[in-house]
């Protein structure tokens, strides 16, 4: 009878309330832990600092040269010095370009004229990947993208390099 | 229904061979109306849980979890204290009958009897009556144990100035140390003063030197002749070193006071 | 849709009796605070379990930032407290939860004791409960060391000194706990971490499972 119907709806009502209260408890319990867990995702990466790489701008020629420097890396509670390197040269428009030496194929390290068979090119020894002088990958070799470039700045005649970003032209 | 060995199952499952009717457990022995666990009773439990959670989160927000300075095994001035629920054991070991030659009594016999008794309480208190009045010995012993634990905890905690303790052991933020270890006076400070006045001038056995009101000349005098409870001849070295030491203390003290 | 999934599973492994074990049973009036307010004392056990759930969850999340190593433990806790959003709250939940769980456990134990609810046939469940109490105290003791601050270090040292005074096996016991006969250091911290995060919680889960199964088997004790 209608009595029975009422019983069902009352049970359903209780079930909804139970879900609500359970949801409230779960939310109260989890909101802080989850916010803490996803904190690294939400932390803004504010550009990063430029580091002096110890190379005078006047010394940069149209021939790529390798520079090595170290940066202070803060990884959470752990601070350490990390080695970085770049290939720096002046392009035909007299602009300074600093390439990251990390091959876009599988992450090996490329070097300028690293193979005698390929002069005037960057060469990756792992899978014979090659790039032209302007960083663009040679078609037909394994890499599919040009080399990444460093953000760069000139201060007091010295070269400062910052974050790595993708090669724009090409 | 058969019990134990007489029970027959289908194959190796836990389904019984003889079909049993699913009659709910008989609560007729208890007076009053019963209520379904799901959802009626559980809802009430969870409402209580939600209220409890709100209270708990208020506690958490109102009192940030404490963290003292990084463990320094050479810190001789530190007075250790266990978490509050171990204070009663800690205090027990201060009594004469529970320390020295009687340590075994304090660390094994007394706690062993208490916790062992708790563990086998149902067998010690095995009469049929459940009301506290029907089992005066068990209830009496429990009240006695409870009273002594509360008393021990209280007498242990009452002497501690918790706020001062927290203040003294505040963590020093890493990388924000104001102490310049390359200062010419640091070596003298390290060998003569650090033991009592702390690595950051924060104090310890002696008072803090942060924001000291003494002048450079006074500090040089105190380091040699002492002041108040501080004995004389703490510093032994050349006059030049003494001057560097005073410079170091004043500069660091000012830097630290500025930081705060 | 849900009903279909349920039926499909039920058809194969017969989950309805499991559901019945967990949820589909009657609760007597004398434990229901809605009928007699004094029945709130029956809530203590459930609330203890609730705090245990808080401890497990907050603990799981805390290990995302914690390293059990004497160089980095304090640094990572300090970083968590000062740099990570809500880190202080999560650590606060774990810190205060540890105290609250002991309080609730004590209240629950006293309720069961003064009502004589541990009498036949519930002796076994009482003993399991007391073992849970011991495991909780062990979790409190081992967890105290983990932040590696002064309080943690010196309290643990005292605890280990006490263990050393146990006759015959004292020194072996201390070395077993500390990982080294004389030093309270790197090996102590990793041991306490392992005990706090794996061994004792494992024991706790097993004991809690037995505790709850026995409650369902035997039902709630009758009114006085």
C-alpha cells in the first residue's frame, strides 16, 4: 500500500543524506592533503634566473663554441650545483644564439662538427642525428625538431643564459 | 544449523550445503526498538563523525604542528621529554623504588603487571555480573590505575613551562643564519661563548645575546670578568681577539634583531 | 546500469551476503544516542576508527614530502611546513590525530571496561583491542622520532636507554631498535621509519580486521 511506498522514499532520503554527510567528511578529510599533493603543479614557474656563463659577448664568433657553467638548483629542501652547457655562436643577423646540446631525438648530447664526415653540422653520436648550424634538424636523420635554445641576456659585456625554450623559427 | 565439523559446504566455497533461512539476528533479548544499521544508524554515526571532524580540524588550524630545531646530539642543555601519553612512565622512573637498583621494578614489573592485567582482564574478572557494583575489585583496581596515571602525568607536566620550552627550541630557518662564520671574531665566540649562548646567539644555559644593550667595552669586560651567574675568565686570549669577539657579538646581535 | 553491474558480479561471487555482513543488520536501541543520549559512549570506538582513517590518509600524503634520512628529514619537514601549501595543516592532522587517537582509544577502553562488555563470550575481542592499544603506543613512539628535531632525538634516546635496562636482552633489544649499539642516528631513523610506516600499520590492519569481524560475529553487548 501507500505505506510501503513511503517506506521506500524514506530509505532513499536517508541514503541521499548519508551520501551527503559522507561526502562532507571525505571532503573535509581530503581537501588539505590533496591541495598539498598537487602543490607542485600549481606553483608558478617564474621564469628562472639568468646565470653568468663566464663568456664575454665580444668573444662570441660565428663559429659555435661550447660553454659550461653551473647553476644553484633548489629542489624542494635540497640545494645543489648542476652543470649546464650550451653551444653559442653569432648568426648571420649578428644575433647571439645559444643552443641546448640535448638532441631532440632521444636526449643524447650533440657536438659541433662531432663527426669528420659532416662538417659545419651538429652531430649526435647515438643515432647519427644531425643539425644545421642554425639548429634546424637535417631532414632524413632521426631528430624531428630543431635544437632548443636558451633565453639569453647581455649584462656588462658578459653573456647570461636562462631557461631553455623551444626553437621558434623553422 | 550444524556447527564446526558437522558443517557441509558446496565444493571449497564458503556456501553452506544446507540452505539456511536468512533470519536476522534475534535482538528480542534487548528491550526497545531496533533500527537498521544502513542507512538509519550509520547516518547518525556519521553525523557525529562530521561534528567530530569539524572540531578536529579547528584544533589543527588553531594549533600548528610544532617543530623544534634540527636534532643536535651535542646540545647538552636540552631536557628531553616524551610525548604526553608516555609522561606517566617517564615520571614513574623518577621514584626511588623504580630507579637505581630497582629499575627493573620500574621498567618491567610495574608496567608489565598493569598492562598484562589489562590484557587478561576478562579472565581475572570472570564473574557473571557486568555492572560495576557487582565487581568492586576490578573496578577499584582500574580506578586506582587511572588515578595514578593521571597523577603521574600531571606531576610530570606541571613543572614544565611549555611556552618557554617552545620558544627556546624554535627552529632556525636554514640559510637565514645571521652568523657570519668568516668573521674574525667567530672563532673566539665558538670556543668561548657558543656552549652557553647558542650557535645563533639565541641563548641556552646563558641568556640570549640578540639585541643586547651592553656596549662593546662592557661586553669585553663581561667576557673576561663575568656578570651575574656567568663566571669570570670565560674568554682567554689576546686583546685583539677580545675586541674582534665583541665586534662579532654586536654585529650579529644587531643583524639578528633586525631580522626579527 | 549500476544494478546490472551489481547483478553481474553478484551472479558470480554472491556478494549479497557480504553486503549483509557489513551493512544490512539491525542495531539495538540501547546503543542509539537518538533514544538515550547517554548512549554516546558507544560512539568512542567508531570515532577512534575515524581518527585512524585520518592518520592513514594524512600519513600517506606526508610521505610524499618526507625523507627518512638524518641530513634531509628535518629539512624536508621544515620545507613541508613552510613552503608547501596546506603542508602545515596535513602535518597538523597527523600530529594532533596521534594525540586524539590515544584519547579516544582510552575512552573506548574505559567504556568497555566499566560496562563489563569484555565478559564471556567477548574475551578474545578485548585482548585484540588491548593489542591494538599497544600497537598505537608503538606507532606514537616510532613516529615521534621521524621529524628529527631535538625533541624527537632526545626523547628517542631516553626510550632506547629504558629498553637497554631490560635484564638479559636489554642491549640486544636496544641495538635491534637503534640499528647500532651506540649511535642514535641514520640507521635508527630508517628503522623507526620502517616500523612506523610498514610493520606496525600492517599489524594494526590485521588486528582491526579481527576486531571488526568479531564484533559482527558476536553483536554488540547487551544493555546493563
